[in-house]
């Protein structure tokens, strides 16, 4: 059975950077890492960082950019109205995951694409799927709703399509972005059966390899630019040992004074990937 993977990141992820361009590029690096290592969901949790003065703005920044990156390019104008948060979105590198096809890809019967409902009909709805013709789906959905469809056949005016579960595609179909009011809430709501904290004072990863391999859903939590997991837990009235099954150091003997969250993310996910995650 394929192991599901959740990543927990703090609201303060990009709060240490002075301008929107640098923040966008950092979050973009994180988005690329999530896709490269096939992360299923990311939780942006409130880390109660006293140095962050505009917490709600930082949360919106991180979640909006990550959701924008995960959305296929041909659907972005439909799903994202003009927003100053996306001022530098043009600098974000494309993900090129299977659900981000080029114009000539996934156009034949049997192909699966992401879409957005743009019109309603008595017996179904019209869905934008990024091709010359729209898709028609015999289902009742809400206008503006995102969905996953499989092309059945092409007729004169539409592609006839059916709804499918993204998990049934057999391919990596992107990550979902959620928010949580605290680290503890993110851990609980992830519903993982093995919960891992990353920390400079953690134990070597090899000590929990078998537990990771045997889990059906793994949650991995990262600290932020101002505080690590132990300090964030202390702020929120708990300890790491109370909410995590293990705390690990995935960059032992680091050669720099501090390892940035985006760097720790790549290092940690690479090691988990090496373990043979299907």
C-alpha cells in the first residue's frame, strides 16, 4: 500500500524575508520540493511566533502561493482573482506534475485532466479542461468547482467526460493545502499513524526507518526561521514527545550555524524517498 505523506510547515515560513519577491521565491522552492517528493498534503500551522506582526497576511501568502503552484496553468485565471499576494507569481517555476499537462498532452479518450465547472446544463455541467473544446460531464456540480475528469469521447461541440477520483489515476496528482490553528491541531488533523518532528537535537533517522516504512500515513513537521519544533511546542503548552512519535535530525554534523526550513525540507524528504516509498 502506498504511504501517504503529509508535511507540516509554520505560518512564519517566509516571514524573515524583507519583500514579496524574496518571499515568493522561497515559497516557490518549497512548492517544488513538495511536488518533487510527491507530498500528498501540506498543513500550514500557526506557530505563535511573536516576531511575526501580521500573522494572517503571512498565512495567506504561503497558502495562496502553494495553491496557485499546485493548480494547472490553464485553470489559474478561473480560480485566482487578481491578488497582490501573487504579484511575483510569474517567477515561480512550473511543477510539471502529471496533472499539469502541456497543450498537446492528455487530449485523447481515456486521458485524465483537472477542470473547473464554468456552466450548468439541465442534465450536467460544462467544464473547462484547458483544450480547444470544453468537457461536458453528466453530473451536478457547483459553478467554479474544481474537479478531475476523464475524457470518454469527443463529439462535435464537447468532449464527453466523466468524474474520477484523483487517487484512481495511478499517478502523482499534486498536493492539497490546509491550515491549522496550532502545531498540535495540524498533527491531529493530519490523521497520520506515524508522526515525525525534525529537530537539530533529534535522534538519527535510521532509528525509526522501519516504523516509517510500516506506516500508512506519515506526517513530518518542520520549524520556522525563528524557532524549531521544541520551542514551538513549548509556546503551545506541550512537548514534542507528547505529540510526535519521534524527533529526528536529518542533517547531522551540519556545516552551517542554521539550516533553513526549505533546506531541511529537501534533505528530509530525500531521505524518506530513499527508503523506497512507493
